[in-house]
C-alpha cells in the first residue's frame, strides 16, 4: 500500500494504529475494497504515434468501505469527488479498473434464484464477488440492487406513460404474465409511494407530474422488483427544499417496511447528518474520513471535512456580519493530474501549521487509519506519535 | 433615512400565453434603501426570477409589466422609453447576475475583453482604457489582474462567477440583482463568493438583491428578506426578525424543512401539495390548500399585508382581525 | 381496478395520428400541404382505378391516339378568346335510323357538327367496324357511304366505298358475323364531286366574254378552273377539309400579257427575213412567206385585240398560226432549205404548239383566282352502311361507327405530338411519380435510420465503417452515375418489363446514394439520446441493448425520420423527370417523359405541352416540402425539450 522507501512501521507505531480494512461478516451487506475506476482519455493520433503514456481521469482511486445491513450509509463530497461513480460501479454501470465489490444478496435471491449457485462466493455467509459475475449472468442481480436517480426530469422517458415506465422493469425480468397482472403490480407500487389513486397517475406522462411526484415514480421504479439494496444518487437535490423532507420520509418508511439498505450519495452534509448512520467523505476519488455521521460532521477530523463544514451556510442572519474565509487554499485540481502524496496537501491549511509533515504529505498517501473505534481518517496528522 | 433607492409598488408582471394569463408577479410591493440588501426567497415557480427581470425590464415575451410602478432613484422606470431605460438605468443603475451566469461568458473572447466592452459601450472608453478598468475590477473580485487575458474555459467555475460579478459591478451601480448566483458551485467556492458579496456591501455600499430558494445563503447576505409564494410576497421584513420569528405558515414550514448542520437534530417538516398554477391560482390566500392553519376566510379572501413587528409585514389572516 | 382506464395500442396510435394531423392543419403551410396532398392522392387513385393495363405499353404509339388532333391546345382556350374548331369523336354503336328495302338494308348514322369559328377543322374521317351479315352462306360485302350536308345546302358525297374483307396480304377466313373494318382516307375522298358541287352551287364558270363562243374551248376553260380549284383544295385544305369551305370570291381573267406574243411575232419576222435571203425555189419561197405572213397576222391580230379577245378567239388565232407554221415546215422541207433554218422553223412551231397546250390545260392563259374561306354553320354527317341481299336484317346492328372531326382543340390540357392527350398522361403519371418518390424516400430513410442507430449506439469500428462509407458515397457525383447507368440500362434491358427495370435501377441508385444524410443525423440523435439519464436508468433495470434501441431510441428517431421522408419524396420524382428530359427515357408515361418529348420535338412554344407536367412537378415538390415543414415545426420543439 505504501510506496517504496517508507514502511508503515517507520512512519507510525504499528501497534497503535489500525488501518481500515473492511470485514465480511453476516451484518455486512456490501464491501467495497480498493475500488479504482479510471476513465482513459482518448489520445490524438500524434500522441499515439509518439507512444505518450495514456492519461486517465482517476474518478475513483482506491476506495474501500463497508455498508451494514439495514443502515443508511452516506457517501458525501463535492461534485467531481467520485461518489456518483462509486455508486454506479457497485451497480456495474461503469467498468471497474481494479478492486472488488462483495455483496450479500437478499434471502430470496439466495434461496430462489437459479443463478445464485453459479456466482463465486467469497464468504461463508454467501457474499458474492460482483465484479466476477459475467455480464450475461448479472441481470437477475439487478432485481436486488437498484438505483434512485438524481434528476426527476431526465430519468423518466418523457414519451412513455408512468405505467409503461414502471412496467418496463417487470417486462425485463418477466414479472407478471399478463398486462392486467402488471397493472396490479404497478398500481401497488404507486400506492406504496403515495401516488394515489394509482389509476390517476398510471396513464399520465411525466411532464404532467410535479418534480416531487416524478421522484416518487423513480422510487417506485427502484422498488418494484423488491430489491434489498438501493443506491440513492442525490435523490432530493433537484427538488424544492420544502418537499425534500417528504421524499426522505417516504424513503425511510420504505426502508423500514422492506428492510432496505441505502447507499446515500449526497453533497449536502447537513442532510447527510440528518439521515445517515455512517458517512464517508470523499475528495478527488478517495475517502478522507469515515465514521458515524453525526460525529464526523459535528467533530470533523480531516482538514478537508473541517473546511467543508465551516463553509456550509446556515439560515442564521447573524452570519451576515461575519466574513470568514473558508480554511482551504486554492481550487480543486483536475482528476487527471492528481497531486502526489496526500492529494489534499496543496490546499491543506493544517499543513501550513505543521511544516514538519510537509515531506510526508507530499510524498506518501496516508491510509485510512482508525483514530477511535469506528472512526477513520486518512491524514498524516493523526499518525503522530 | 433618505428616500429609498428602489420602491416597488403593486407591481404586476403577467405572461399572456395561449393557455391563459400567467400571473407570475401579482401585486408585489417592497422598498430598498441605499446600501441595504434584500433577499428574495421562494421556491420554483413563485415568480422571483420574473420579478428580477421586471426590475431590469428584460421580461421575455409574451410577458410584460402589466401594472404597478417601479421607482428607482426617484424616477418611475416603468414609464420610461426603452431607449431611455437602456441609456440611464440598465447596468448603470441596476445590473444583474443571471442564473447560470458562467454560461453568460462568450467562450471566444477573453474575460478582459468582455468586461472592457461594458465600458466601451456605456462610457465610450477605448479598448485600452476598458482593459485598465477591467483589471481593477478583477482585483476587486479577487482574481489576479493578469488573468484579464484568459479565456473563460481557462477559468474554474468559481472564477468565472467572479468575472461575471465584475462585469455586473463595472459601472458601479447602486443596485445589483443576483439571481441564484451560487448554483452549481462548490460549497467552498460558494462561501468565497458570498464573502465577496459581503465585502462589496461593506466597501462599496452596493445594494444587493439576492434571489434564491436557499434561505441559508440569503441569511449570509441579506438585511431584509421577502418570501414569495405564488406570485405574491407573503412575508417581508428585517432578516433578524423574519428568521428568528417567522410568522407566515409558509415561512415557518420552509425554515423547518432545512436540515441544520449544527445543533439538535429535529424532525424535518415538509409542505404537502404542489405550488399553485399561476394561470388559475386558488381563490383567496394562495397558500391555503397547503396551509395547516387554513380557515374559511382564507379560502375566500386574499389577506392584506399587515405589520406585525417593526417593519415586519405578513399577509395572513392569522394576523388580521 | 386499473383495468377501466386501459387504452389499446391501436386507439392510442390513431389518437396520436389524429393529433398529428390537426397540428399540421393548424399551420398555414400545413393547410396548403394537406390540401395539395389529398389532391395528389385523389389523382393517383383515379389514375390507378381507370388505367387500362395496355396503356403503359401502347401510350407511346401513334395509333393509340390516332383520333386526337396533334399539338392542339385545350378547349377552354375558346372561352378566353382564342377560337378554334371543336373536336368531335363520336362513336356509334346503334344506328340513328334504319331503312329496309327489297334488296338492301341501310343503317344510317347521323351526327350534327357545328363549325362556329373561322378556322377549318384539321381532319375528318369515319371509321367503321361492321359485322359481315350473310344469308345462307352467301354474303356480299357491305358498302359505306358518307355524305355531309353543308350549311349552304350542298350535300357532299364524301366517300362511297366497299367495306372489303381482309387487309392486303392477309388470308382471312370469312365467317358470318366476323368483323370487317374500314376507314376513310384522303385518297378515297371524292374530291371531284365536291369540286363540281361547289362550282355548281356557286356558279363558278368562266364568263362568256372571257371564254368565247366555242363550246370546246368553253369546256376547256371551265376544266382549267376546276383543276385550279382542285389544286387549291388539295393543297390548302388537305382535300378532305374542302367539305368545310366555300368560295368567297372568284375572278377569272385572261392573261392579257403580250410579251410572249411579241416574241413569237418577232421570231416569225426573223424567219421571214431569213427566208427572203435564202436562195431557194421562188415559188416555194413565196408560199413560205405567205404562210409566215399569215401566222404573223394571226399573232398580230391577237396582240392588237388583246384587251377584248376571248379565250376562244385567242386559241383559234394561235391554232391558225400553228397551222401556218406547220405549213412552213412542210414547204421548207420541200424547198430543201438548209437544216438550221428548217430546225428554227421546227423549234418555233414546237414552241407555239407547247404554248397552246399549256394554254388549254393549265391556268396560264385563263387565270382563275378563287378565294376560299371557312363555311361556318351546322353540318350534318350521314354515314350509311348498306347490306345487300339480307332477308332478315337485325334491328340492332353490332357495329361500331366512329365519326371523327379533328378540331383545333382537345381535352383539358390539349395534345402533344402524335395526339397524346396531355391530361391523360399527366393524370397517369401521378401514381407513378408518387410511387417513385415514396419508394425511394421510404427505402433510403429506412436504411438511414438503421445505419444511424447502429452507428450511434454501438460506436467503435462499425461506426467508423458506416461513417466512412457515407463520406465516400457523398463524394461520388450522382448525376454522371445516373446518366451512365441509365444509358447502360436502356441498352441491356429487354422485354416487356423493360421500363419497370429501368425505373427500378434509377430508384436503386437514388437509394444507395440517399441513405447517408439520414444516417448521419440519426446517428447524432442516437448519440444524444444515449446520454440521457433515463437510458442509464433502463440499463440499471437490466434492459438489453435491443430493448433500449427499440423502445427508447427508435420512437424518437422515427418522428424525425417521418419529416425527412416527406422531404425526400420530391427529390426522386424530379430526378426521374430530369433524366427523362436528358434523353434517358424508360417508356412509362411520367411527367418527365412528356417534357422530354417536347424537347425532342423542339417544341418550346407549345405552352400546354410544357406547363402542365412542369406545374405538376412543382406542385408535387411544393406539397411535400410544405408537409415536411409543417411536420418539422411540430417535431422541433418536442425534440428540444427532450
């Protein structure tokens, strides 16, 4: 994990620190280990001739975390940090460059699905290696892992009726033999997301619905196949503030009702504090801090998390008298040209205060280290003896 | 306190469409003094952007200002000819930062050229003089003056937004309207932009009219706040009073629906239903279908604006006898 | 519970179709387009329903149109002031009347024709197809008699002919009831009788003061007049049209020019001088001189009386002179005059003889000037078919008699060369044009859509391949290829379906070179749709590529494709027309072929030949362009809000 020249033990007292390693046990629904998603940039003809090395957009650069069964795990960060790409990688909507994702399917998949025995198992509990599943065999798993999309306007085909949009999921997986059977299933799904009476909504087109109603349809679509794991990609960020809580409330109720697990992707830390159990804060493709949501946000350890939390405005009119620049320097670098060592170091205000760490921060990438039980930070500041 | 810088009285801006008349701004009144900043809060479809466009007289057809007056620096600008308004008021008196402003920059010209153009067109400066002024403005907004030669694609999102703010400030207008100026910006960059606005308020005494759906960023800048709903202002007053003691049920619900970063975690509330159709709004108080305190009267009569505290006004039957 | 609101697919498609039509109608170009389109389709349907299968083959042969006047304008020009004789094509299947007598049965067909303009019709003939009636195995050929009762009272016997069985060279076995056909012609027209009738009626004779007293010479003079009339009628009125003319003025005069007479006189005097100098027998010489003197006197007499001499007297005098000269000839021979002198005399005699002959056979001495003009009024044509020796003639004769008067106008749009009815060809050209247009447009758009979607969705090598192919095809010049292929096709294809093959070849080339544009645009659309969030959402649900293409991408592309299809229709039609005009004909009656025959005949002045097909081409293009514009306007805003 470390580059040549330094070993972990030289840097810190090994017995004192525990590097984060996700564990596969019965409670763990999803494990992401060392995930890398690099997008290659197209080279021009000349560059190919000159055999210049290919450049990559390192969207996700070695990310590891675990999601426990029944929890809401927030993946938070600014735009471009890789959180959405991570979510899509779990669903195998983007190609993974390296790393693995292990997933524990729902009971019904383990017991009833004919493909389940074919998947490679990586634990005694039945976790399967998602990346190892060939594309053709992956389809049945899509009933178990689903996604709620950010854009309620773009994620529904404007030329299809609500019924057709929801029924598509059923058709793809051969659920419901006749049209009237499917109508019943769709009606129930609409009722579950409180779009009642279902008959009024079934044959409308998306543009006839409000943003909030459309997002409910998105939720219904995600749930209609009865999954056990949902990746929610900024599900309320494009909705009016006054209706966000309604949608979130709905999501929480459904979670309780169906025993769902959420991977909740968001850039709104206040929202993450409100809704999630644990949080992982990402910066430029890496997790910089991971732990209990409230504690991380109320008491951030990583300099980046700190700066972020400070910069978030609050509806408090006193703040207009205070001009406090956020404690962060410069701007987000390009994910093509990631800084060496700790990728946050060019912007780190804490580094200015601890010049002795400069060499380390510039050369070595800090691992995620446990500083309290359940709390992890990737920062050399916390490895000082 | 002298005369208000901006006095809006019973302003109506309607869109005359084939489906009907969209009453986007329906009898709105407020005033703004020099150096004061006003926040205009509301959700999608409440008419706040239309209100901003009305003040600068850029309402797109089929919309037009259908009633009321806008008195700016003592003159009724709704009665001016387009020619006069363009010469005297637009950009000199009132300038605007549009939503998605970084897309306003022309990709084939440097930002220096684009800022300089403002001076060349409005003040007859030469290109060299214009570029000099551009450099000064860039400094003011926190961009290195040498970047006057940069093209928009060479700048980050935050820097583009600063460049656009520089353009809005070019003629030192007493009033700058900012319509969702921090959408699509990072939280950190957003904080920097808001700090810039605070500095401009302090150093230049510019009045800023900040339009947003986000009550948090309005709190960072505005001295006064007006809450808009369904084309009307439902609550209006000093920020300190409105935020700490919101009266209108809508304002309350809005404030309660924002998750807080600090402090106790309370249950968030939401407002059931959907915003009103501005062609055929509900009779009486436009909020009544979604209001937990709706009374019979609310369904029939529109509540007037009444003062409930010093300069704090509410339009709600709960506060009128 | 939800079943009550179910709507079938078909009702939804027809619903959206209705909405589409009403949206198109709402716009002005849409209104015009729909009206024109319905008109075109109506024309095409009428054409397809009324066309006979042999039309496609026969329409280029002159015999198909033989009853039409050639290159005449449409008849409605009469109401605009351009007066022409009307064209009548009357076909009888039942006789107007029937007359039975002992030995003959006559079937009479009558037609009234009014000539109300100052221009004679262009032709008049009768066609007959009559059955052979026989009695106990014996038959005699029937006869046909055509008379015309003119408004001036003359009843002209135009034709009287036997309806011969069989044609020349044919060995026809005759059976009772088999059909015999006959047609009147210029050659069988009884011009002599018509001439006589006219001369009688209008009293065209040589006045006695011109003719003289001698009966023979009077007859000669009149026959010269007759010949003149006949020549005039043959030349100016195509023989047959003499039926429609009358003389409006005539003048018969005697040629009172004395030039040639004086020449004769002089020559006689020369001879006299010659002979006087000759050393021949005096007695004979005196007789010669005497004869010469007499001849000279004859001629001098005519010269002196030239202003009052009659034809008779003139010729008598010339004849006398001739006699006298003949005598001189004999006497000269007897006197053994030198050969050259004798031949001079001979020459002069012959010349004089020639002069007399000419004077008695041609309008040189007698100069008739007859001016004819059209006789306006009501005419009645009677065609009588007579059977001989039929005891029990049928009441209803299954014969077809056609009376054709070719006027100066015809039909709705006039005629082209060979009498081709332009209205008919333009009408029948409509479904062909629409078929060509649609076939090309549908096929090229179909291929374009498939190629575009595959290219845009799958990318990679196939995308490159398709794009390069389109590039290459786009850079090959289409017109030279069409011309080359067209010429080759014209030579290689044979047989009945030759025209069809040629047209299919054109369509094929147009399709090959036409799908590229659509493909590139569809590719762009596919690329942009592919990036939409709902496509990714479908993938997350497990949708296969096929499903995404057919259910999400194709419906949107099809709407655009509809607009493109409509725009492409006129292109093929005009290309085919252009190729026809350039000379690459295929043989079917398209609008282009009408234009090309105008060009081939170099008739650019005939507006009714050129305008109708040209107008049809323009209108058709206009229809589809307007339709395409209307569809585009509906489609565009929806595309943007995607």
